[in-house]
């Protein structure tokens, strides 16, 4: 499953599993660009980053309930 999660800037492999949201493969890069430009819910030294996770990662279970979706150019954070 492809997810977008808050990561430490410069160390993107370190991410906050609780912030993980699932995204579609097709729109992941567009959503990522919008989230980082608007600094959506980010603190200093954080960025949104795309991660590929499976059922062995905690982020997988958080992302099953939350998603970022894009429709008509508008990105929304929603429950699945």
C-alpha cells in the first residue's frame, strides 16, 4: 500500500506512523506536492513523504482508516 506520512526532513526513512494516510498510485505525487507547499499540519523540520508499506508496518493499520484524495484539484483528508 502506498501512504503519505510526516517524515523528518533529510531522514525521510524516519516517519510518524500515526500520520500515515493511504493514497492512490496515480495521484500520490500531486497530493505530496500540494501538502508540502501548503505545509499542511507540519512542524519545523518535517515534510510529507511517500512510503510503500505492507501489513508488517504500523503505518499500514493507521492508513486503512484515513486517506488523502484529490478531486477537481482539491486535496481532502478523509476517513475511509
